[in-house]
């Protein structure tokens, strides 16, 4: 199987588009590097961008399982593996750039990692990703049998470690880390709700969206409060203003509600509810368009 073909070795447009999508951030980073757009510290900037993309791809990878179920699109399973491998590749590039930043002095790299907690956490996440990537082949799946699923559940812990590493290295603005953490919490809460209660997917998403938004806001307030002494009320109040763009908690809530709406519309269109709503709305608009005299005589 290549990045362009499915299991039957036939051309797959979905896999090809995914591969192109996975390459885009790398090409964009490379292009910006070449154009001098990453100055004054191009390697450090590229290190940041590859780390960010690795984590983003991990969160996208986790979102693909529920998306596969909502959209009833089993082929998404084909690209989940590709996205996971993409996350591992960006993490590998991230470490390589760190080695470049240390002028290829491996002893210095090792000593830095040993002396800084956030780098140790990053290394743990990277080793986890390497273990998952190396067992992502069909042969490994057959060899490991039921243990494969248990091993690959480690992706949740690895994402958690990656997020912790992201928070710990952040200097002042943690918005990007809070947003990714919020989306991760949204996915986890959704799984938990569905596993515990027999509710519809759209209701589970509404609940998960609300709970994850509250957790995201708490995390943001707690982080700024502990790291910079900023009052939690000021941080919470900032979430009510969208002049500088919506805050992470608002985006997490919007994501949960938008997904719930999409799932509900899809389910309703299957059961004919959408058709009934549409017919009802159409009938009302026809009645409203009648002349006023006809409307009043109709009572
Ligand atoms: C041995 C492994 C790793 C090393 C040595 C490492 C090193 C670093 C360094 C030096 C920074 C920048 C810190 C600064 O500017 O002060 C950083 C940032 C970051 N790393 Fe790593 N990292 C590792 C693994 C990972 C992994 C596995 C992930 C993702 C799953 C990751 C995601 C990130 C992110 C998201 C950032 C911040 C990017 C931003 O500021 O936009 N790192 N890392």
C-alpha cells in the first residue's frame, strides 16, 4: 500500500488528498524558511512550527474515529494511520531541528534533555510516537493481535504529554496550547459520555462541548493566575469580548455545538425529519405571501 492507493492497490483520492494535506505544512515551513520569513531565528521558528503541527495532527487523528462513525465513512480509517504517521514525522523533524539548533552537538542535546523537565516530557512523547509509528504496519497489527489496540490506546497519554510539554515551554501567551488542550478535552469528554450513558451522539456532543468549554476556561484562568498572577476574573471577562478574536473556550464550545448540529442534521435527514421541517417552513412562507385580505379572512 502506498500513500496514493488503498488495500486493493487501487488509486485512492482520499489518501492522495490526505497525503497532500500532510505535506502542506512542511512545504509552507520550508518555503517560509527559504524566503527568509522565519527571521531572526529561522531554525527555532521552524522547530516551533513542526512541534505545533505534530500536536495538531495528533488531535486531528483522535477526532477521526468519532468522525468516521458520524459520517458513516469507514474509509476514514485508512487515513487515520497516515495522520498518526504524519504527527510522528513532524515530531521527528522537530527533534532534528533541535539537534541543528545545538549545532549537532549530541552530548549537549543529551545534557539539555537531562537538565530540563519539559524536554524530558517531550522525549517521552516522542518515544511513544516512535513506538506507535513502528507498529503501524499491517504485519505488526497481525503479529500483536488484541495487544495492538491496547498499545495504540497510548496515543491519548502521548497527546497529554505533548500538551504538557507545550504548556511548560510557553512564555507568556498560552492561547494555542489552551485551544489544543480544550479540543483534546472535548474529544475525551465525548468518548466518556457515550461510554457511560445511552444518549444520542448529538446530545453527547452538546454536553461534551459545554463541559470542555468550562474546563478550557478553568485551565486558562488557572494557568495565567499561577504563572503570571493575573486575576481569573480578568481572564474570564476577556472571553466575553471577541474584538481580538474568540478565546479558546469559545472556540471549543463552538466546535462541540457545530459538530452536534452537523450530526443532528445528518440523523434528521435520514429519518425524514428535515423533509418534514422543510415542508412545514415552505407551507408557512406560502401562507405568509398571500394578500393581507386572504390572510385575515382565513383567520
Ligand atoms: C526529544 C523530544 C523533544 C525535544 C528535544 C523538544 C524540544 C522543544 C523545544 C526546545 C521547544 C521550544 C522551547 C522554547 O522556545 O523555549 C519545543 C516547543 C514545542 N514542542 Fe517540543 N520537543 C520534543 C518533543 C516534542 C513532541 C513529541 C511534541 C508533540 C507531540 C512537541 C511539541 C512541541 C510544541 C507544540 C512546542 C511549542 C510550539 C510553539 O510554541 O508554537 N515536542 N520543543
